[in-house]
C-alpha cells in the first residue's frame, strides 16, 4: 500500500508531520476502520447495542457512533440496515456531526450532503423538530441522498439539487448551522480507495482549494447572525484546511474561530478528517425548542408563498405546494384513518399538502424560497392521488415520526428474505380491517418496517419498490 502512494504526497506529509511521519505512514499497512452510526430517530443506542449482530466498540468521535471490530460482509443487505436503524459511516467523518452542536428546533443546511451520512446524523440530533435542507448539486447523487434519508425515516427535511449560489440567493441569513463537507483531494480516502490515489496530484489539490473557497463564500451568505459555519474535508493538505480557514477569517471579520481539529489515521479510529467551526457575530435570538416561522399562507395570495406559485416548466425548479382540496382532504382522511390510529387529526392535517398529484406530510415550517430550487424531495410522500384514491408510498411506511399504523406484520427470517426478493407472503394473522385502506400495512423485522404490502385473501401482496434493495446495497458505501 505504501508503495502506491504518490511520492509528492509522501514528501509533503513528511515535512508536515515531522517525527510523527513514521507512525502516519505505517498506518497505511493496516486495514481501514469501518464504523456505523445508530439512527436514534428509530431506535435507542442501548436497544441497538442489544440487537447488534456484530462485534462493536464505542466510537470516540460521536456518542451514537460505533466501530466495527469484525468483518461484516453484505452489511447493506442486513434487515436492520434496510429498516434504517443504522448508517455505515467512516468513524472520523462522524466528528462533523459532533462539532456542529445540533439542537432540536434548529434550521440546518447541509450544503454538500450526498450520500447522506452527515444529514442523517444531523436529523437524528434534531429529533424530528426544526428543519434540515440537504443539498447535492449532482442530480443523480441528490436522488441517492433522498433515498438514504427516506430509509432513515427523516421527516423534517427537503432535498435539493442546486448550485450553492442559488441557495444563498434563496435563503440568505436563514440557517443556524451551515455544514460544508467540501469536495476535496481525498487524501483521507487513500487507505480504502485506489481511485482517490489515482486521481491525486498537487494540481488537483490547488483546484480543490479554489472550488472550496467559492463554496464557502456561498455558504457564508446562508448563516444567520449568531449561527455557525462548520467546514470539513477528508484530506490533509493545509491549502484545503487551515489555509482555507485563515483566508476566510481574513476576508470576514464578523466571524471567529470556535474550534479546529485534525484527525489522522494514526491518531484516530478512522481514516482522517479536518473540521473547523466558525461563528458569525450577532445575537442568536431564536428559541430552538419552540421553533416557529414562515409557515406558508393557506390563502396563497403572497407572491412569495410556496402555495401561490404556478407549476414550473419542465426541467425548471419544483412547482409550489398547494393546500388540499375538499376531495383530496376526503381521500387523505379515508386513507390515514384506515391505515393509522390517529390521535390528533387537526394537527396532522395542518401538515398535509398537495404537490402535483402527491400527498405530502411536512411537519415543519416550510421556507417559501425552498421550492424555487430544484427540489428532489420534501417531507414525507404519503402517496399519490389517482382515480379518486390514494396509492400509498414506501416513504410513508419508513417515516420515523407522526404515524402509528393500525396493522403490521412481523415476518420470520425466511419470510423476510422472500419479501425482500419481491415475493408475496401468506398469513393467517388476525388484523384490524376497517375498510380497504386498512389492508395496507408495514412489513417488519423486529417491529421495524422494511417496506409495506397489501393484504388480500390471506396473502400479502408485495409493494416493495422494484430494485430498491439493490440500490440500497450500492449506496451503503462509507463517506
């Protein structure tokens, strides 16, 4: 492994680390460290540790992080992963979540969010309140990001695919926390990714630094007074790390450095990371525990309201939301009353919207500017209005907050494997059937939904989206 490292990289690291260099370079003869982050939206840390089938130990970088101490082949196809109980994440990368100091009720922007590990960790710490905007400029990666947040059951998020400048224009000084896990030269990936080694060069480092500076300038415009900007990379070059922070602080006197930390593969249980936290001057006035602002007007007369916008042209930004019409309300009420045990209909219906022909559950305050951006997902898609009915969505059954399903089916390991292959399941379970919609029910592993089906004459018809399991196995790669 050491022999495959670029000579220019080794020379620079020797000068950078001095007497630590031998320990650093020796770490490249060791296997990479893998970790998992418990998704506390769906399961407590204590309960997950009880159920975890692998040898693990506590991660020093994040309380809800664990280090895998044995091989875990095909971990992405494990039912607990499919159910969204954990996310496979490089342990050093978890340090960003810890450094961000997330509290329930905050507004958070994750500007370079794919594939979703940090956004998922932030959402866990928000605990279902507040709002997170997860952005990825590459459309295909933005879809991957949305799938991962769906699996984790995040309900208070919007996923966009927009240039950072567009977000800065749409949401200036709006966020309490802005996370920039910047695209970088990837030196911290060398131990586990030969492609990162092949793509590295001193010139690549310089070009990455230029792009990082541009992204930081856009990100800065989104930080509210008293808010924090969290910058991170998985690389070791000073140009992309301390040099970037120094240049930023010289250009922005209204920011101060809260903390700055480097992690190397020889000093941490992980591959290495850099994290800096910057704070913008001004008063942090919002009470994060009682976050409330910018709920869209139901009347929709305000030209900036998300409810008043006309549908965008093909290829443009997403169309606006709309309040439910009377027929849509009836259909939504019939569906939710059939599938769920509802305790507070009024509060629930205050968070329901129509987005084209989809029923959306968004239990958070929706900034009117969000849907000016190319929006991949918003809140939870409950289903699609079609021919006077509602066709339910997989996302609805994976949501971690807001719904208590009337019926559910717990499958044995053999039945679960068959279901995940797309097969139907026979059952003689006694269920509470109250109309057609109550036949839709989550399919569970250890009480945790992995998908849903529809009961018909003692057979559960499979509604797992085609190809979903394969997509999930492909997107479980560490970030």
